[in-house]
C-alpha cells in the first residue's frame, strides 16, 4: 500500500553518506509507489557541488526535497535552531499533505518525529542507526564533566527510551545492536518491532564486472605493488595509528606492500602520523575520490583494512566500507567488537579479524593466514548488504509496521 511519507534527516543528502545511505533507499521506495517529502540539513560546500546531481536524480519522481543549510555555531543553540526549523517546515507540509508515516533518521529528527506523532497522529518509524548519545561521549565529542553536555546526554537518553517505547517500528543497523537494546530496555518488549537493516550498497555500482579499468596512477602502482587499502574518513572512530602500525610490521615482511587511503581527510594527517612511525611517505598514497568513482579506485586494492574503536556504541555500527569491499570481492582485515562485522567476516570467509589490537598480534599475522573465498564473500554481500534487500525490508516496514 503506497504511503505518503515525511522523511526527516539532520544529515545532508549531498553528503557522501546521504548519497550512499539515504537517497538510494528513498529512490527505491518511490519506485514501489511511496511518495516523499524529504527535509535535510546540508553543508554549503557539498550542497553547491552536488545539488544539481541530486535534483537530476529526483526529476520525474514523487520525491520533493526541502533542503536547509546546516548551522554549526554556536554549539547547542545552533542545533536547537535547526530543529525548530525542521519542525516548523514539517508542520507546514503536514497541513498540505497529511502524511501516513514519519521516517526519522537518527535521534534528533526522532525527537521531532515523536512530537509530530503525538500532535498529528501518524505512524512513527525510528530509524535509530546507532546509540547516538553514547557515540558522542565515547567519541570524545561530549565531555560529561561539562555540566551542559552531561545534561544533554541525560536528556537524549530519556528521549531514547520514549522514542523506542512509542515508535511504531524501529530499525537497527545490526543484530548486536538489537540484542543490546533488548538488554537495556527489557521492560519495553522491543523485539517484535525492531528490524535489522545494515548499511547497504548499490551492487550495480560496487561491482568489479561493471567497473572499467582506469588510466590513473593506480594502474602503474598495481603492477609493482601489493596494495593495502583504506576507504573513508579517519576521524573519531578509526584507528589510524594502529592501521599504520600494522602496515609497518607487514612492510618489513614484504617490501612490495603499499598503503592506499581513499579519503576526504587531508593527506597531511596521514603523512604526519606516518612520519611519527618512521614510515616513508613514498610508501603511502592518499587520494580524495568522489563517491560515484570510488569503485574504479577500490578495484586496485589487494587487501582492505579498517580498524574501528570497539566501544559500547559500536555494537550498533555497520561499516559501509565492509559492504563495499565484500561486494567487490576484496578480502578484509578488521577488528572484533564492531556490530556484526566479526561474525559476517568469519562466517563467510571474507578475511581476517583481530581480537587483540597489539603489535604482537600484528607481527604474528601473515597474509596467507586470511581465510578468503571470493565467490562466497560476494554472495554474502548480496544476501546481507544488497540495496534491493534493504529497500524491500523498508517497504515491508512501511506497509506492516515491522519486517
């Protein structure tokens, strides 16, 4: 049954995350008959770069996009200002379109969605993504010694319980996150309304058979080197020091090893850390690549790596890079304690998982230790991470209230 949906996101559709983890799902759901009004908050630099591309993709669809510019300063007050704008716009749209469902991506839109559910009486989907407040604390963004952040943390955690209790449906990125929710809130009997949808990937885009060989520098590099590759941002959660330590140890075993970073972060960050570990800069390549071109660069990676801090909140994390690497049949080297990553890698022979992040463990590792079956890995990616499956699960939730 087609639904009239209000989609609320505090992330930008023009962000890399928005282009990979918001827009493809909404476009897929629109093809199944649903119509959307999307409110998002865009960063000016990405908005002006990608607005035309997004508008072209939305042309001729039943998706209307209402972008606002994200306000960064002053802290806290700017967020309250943005949320006020989100709610005002949502109420104005509701008076015209009478939504059947409010789809809220993460906590801040969830707070607005909860208010709207109680004011206009429609279904509320809490697409929680992860334990957002705990991520802010564990990522050292909020220091609880600061009374303002302590108060905000307690407020969000109270809202977390209310949103979970009143949501008509809940989406968790991982099975580990679902288990954690049930352990945290046993009195809410959440199991029946929690669906698990990991970060999915467009397997038409991230597909080695569909990627043409490119004439960039990696073609030459690939002929002489074994490429260890990392994709994505390097801040907060990603253990750059440990990844460089691993590389240095393995480089001593095989001088052909070369470390490739595909990241929007400044190459100086990587170079500075490399110099601290006495790693030669010529053994590292750092490139900034548009999202749509990423597969044409990933195809040159021999071994993919990502080390993520294994904290409480990371139980609910689903690294999109895992889905991309597995879809392209590239073996993964990662660590335990992050969502369902370990279980998926081991169950489907997709690579190697470190239980301990120590120099001793890194030294014991040899690339031949990898348990890797390319076909099994790619089949698992289709079963677990395909965009089509994610869209179908959301469609079931839209129609039935749960998957």
